[in-house]
């Protein structure tokens, strides 16, 4: 039978994919590596289906290997008899604990079939939450910035594990980056913060990321011309639309014109960071 690695998305229960939900609802046992992923899983499965695995908070590789061997030995017999799931926040293949379990199973229990259900990763969710558009053709790099580190180089970076935002900010600002921070984005647990002020994030919270963009990037997509003075050229306006048009006005296709001051979906913060 199968072990499913299920990506739960960033935290809100309705950002689990339809496939992920179906797998969770039908799995005999659902294992989770942490409290947060467990609480999201519990939105979809009964507590009686949750299995226990013990993960030590350590960077000692010997201890970690021993823990993963034990976890694999617990999961393998259940996966041989039925379908089981291992959940992770975001996507199981992005900076995730699931890779350790998959490799350990491949080494010691190769009979277990593994299937992955992708999830909405913070790598993509950040863009909507922070009101950032990564235009077609733009480069985007992923880095870690734990313990106040300030990686530099790429034009645009997503920084994970921003545990000391003020220290990270100092290095980035010095290198000419504009930075927006996001904490607990699309998460039900804890307060969501979107800000470009690192002093608002002085307390450490592992679920904090940053988007850093070089200050001198001159990106001008063709349609940016429409935003320059808020007016489309005369020939583009539909009949009956007045110059004073604000808010919701009927337009030619029967839909509504909406004045957008921030990206749709920015219900999680002020989204005032970039552009
Ligand atoms: C070990 S990585 C896990 C990434 C996850 N597998 C994913 O695909 O999103 C954990 C880091 O991702 C970022 N992160 C994950 N979920 C987040 C969220 N909902 N809000 C803000 N940052 C998040 C934080 O920087 C955190 O330190």
C-alpha cells in the first residue's frame, strides 16, 4: 500500500488541496511532525486517526538519523497494511522534513510505496499575502536567513527562517534591498503580520519570511502604462463610463470595474510593502 506525503499548505484549513483532503480522510493513520501541522490535519481527520512519531529538537545528525530510522520503522508496517499519510506544512518537497522520511524508507523499507500530494508552499503564498507580483521573466531565488543572516546577490529573494528580522534587515538594507516581511501568512494559528518595518518583528517567530528585491530594478511591463495616471486611453473606454468613475461601475462585458489599491487576497495585512 502507500505512504502519502501530504502538503497542507500554509496553515488555513481550506488551503489544503482537494486531493490532500481526500487522502487525509481515507488514510488509516495520519502522522504529523509538529503541533501546527497536527492542528491543521485535525481540521480534516478525527483525532483517533493521528499517529505518534517522536522528533527531537536537535541538529545532531546522529540523533536525527536514529529518530528517522525509528519513525520509518513505525510507519512502514502500517503502510504495508493500508494507506497512511505524513503531513507537512506547505509542500512536502520544499525545505521539508518529509525528505528525511522518504530517504530513510528508501534505505531501510524499500517495499513501501511513496506518493506525494503537493501543497501550497510559502514560496508561492507569500506573493499574494505581500502584494508582490513576480512578473514573467523575472528571476527569484530562495535562501535561508536564520539567526540574523543576510544573504545577498540575486535580484529577488524569498528568505525563509527569518528569526532575527532587525539583524537580517540591516545587512539587506546596506546591500540596497527593499524588504517586506510576512509572519504567519494564511495561518489560523497566531497573528498574521505583513510589514516593511523589522522592529515590528523583534520577537522570534519561526514562521516568518521576507521578500527582498534590489532597489534599482527597473521593471516596466507593457501594461504598466495603464496605471500611470489611472486613465486608460480614450479609445479603450467603454461607452457610458465617466471620467469620475470610482468603485464599482458596470463595464461592457457586464462585469464590474473595481478600483484596486492593493492586490486581491491581501486580507492578511496591509500589503503595503512593494509597489
Ligand atoms: C522548513 S520551511 C518549510 C516550508 C514549507 N515546506 C513550505 O513549502 O512552505 C519553514 C519556513 O518557511 C516559512 N514559512 C512557512 N510557512 C509560512 C507561513 N505560513 N507564513 C510565513 N512563513 C512561512 C518560514 O520562513 C519558515 O521558517
